[in-house]
C-alpha cells in the first residue's frame, strides 16, 4: 500500500444489504474507543467526487455508456483518493469506505459488461496501489435486498436500484466469489439482525485494530 501507515476498511455488497448502516456503526464504535477514524463513501467522499456522484446515480438506466460510466466512477475515485483517503492513511488513521474498487468491478464490469482487464489497468493507475486491508462483503437474497432498497427514503434511492433482477444476481455472484479467492474478504450474512452483524465485524477486526 505504498508504505501508507493507516488501515483501510471497505464495505461492499448489493443494494439494500445494510452495509451503509454498519459502516456508520463501526465508525461510531472506533471513535468511542478514541481511535482516529474517518468514514467516507464512493462514489463521493469529497466535494468534487460528490458532484460526479450526483450525475451518476440520477436518471435513466441507459443514461451512460458502460465505459463512460466506468470512467466517471474512476474520476470520482481519483479525487477521493488524493483528497481524502491517501492523506488520512498517511496520517495513520483508519479509513472506512462504503464501496470502493470492488463495486466498480461488480457493477460496471460484471453487471454492465465492461472489460475487466481495462478496469484493472484503469484502477491500478487511479488507486496508486492503495488496496483495502479488509473488506466486508454484505450478502443477502436479491428479492429481499431490493425490497429493502425500494422502501428507503426517496432521497437515498439511485438508478442502480432500478436495474433488473438478473443484473443484481450477477453483482451478488461476483461479490460472493471474492470471498473464495482472498482472505481479506469477509462474507457477512446481511439477513442477520443489526447487532449480530455489528458484533461479527468488530470481532473480525480485533486482531488488526482493537
């Protein structure tokens, strides 16, 4: 990770799986332990990236060509890394990020069919080798997760929730596959209650943080 001193934690998964809630709970827990921690998200995280987020998540499903969409996500990520993530890691902070590169590979790569080699090359340039120390993959039945997403406040809804069930199945299968190829990925049964999930996350971090 380019000799960065901090710890980088990412939360990944499909729509409505509760990862955003759990990332906030972990942030609160670490702050209460007096551990210097920041909570951020993608796309977004800084003013410039939030502007790109607004044009990405609003509008029709076919608003963007998939490659254009991938480039926009990576443009937002580049600003996010330079302005938020990298400086925090250099200051030995813990960074909790709601989505990162794995979401781009899942949504634009597997879901929308953008060439994975192209995305890998792009990502390597954009991230400067910054890779999460640990990634929690939130997994849940597609119908249940999409139902959850649909009943959230309208301000939280985005165009990705509108993609068909087949798209979301591809995304889910990709996320599940990651847990079988790298130990940094930890599968979370998102159907469990909030406290059970919170406890598993904290327990998983004991060895490297707490």
